[in-house]
């Protein structure tokens, strides 16, 4: 049996590279995704360290944030909404 040729190895590596290129990047946290937007849109609040003020400022400036930050903020909101029970009658005392 002949060992694989260099051409077959290159073909396999090329196919693997194409698969990896199509794989979406891992999700990043909202903090990482919005760092640059927070520093440009809410600099005073960000430098103060007041997380509530930064959050309020970022919500106010949502339309001006980077697309990555907007996506991360939407994902965080969806996650928070999914964690909240929506039906008060569903709660058991």
C-alpha cells in the first residue's frame, strides 16, 4: 500500500480550511463586544466604573453602537427575558 501523496494531504487541508472558514466565531461577552462602543459613546460613565450608568448610556446610544455590540446587547436581552417568568400566576408561593 502506498502512503498518501502530498497532493492528497494538501486536498484534505484545503477542505478542512474551508470548513473552518465557514464556522461562525465563538460568541463574545457583551462587555468584550461593546468595549470600544462604550469608550467612544459613554466615556465618562465607563471611566467612572459605574456599570449601571454605562448600561443606561449604552441603551440610550444603541443605534450608534457597533453592529457587534448591538448583536451582543440583543442576545443579552433575549437571555434575560428567557430567564424571567412571564406569567405571574405561574409562580407558586
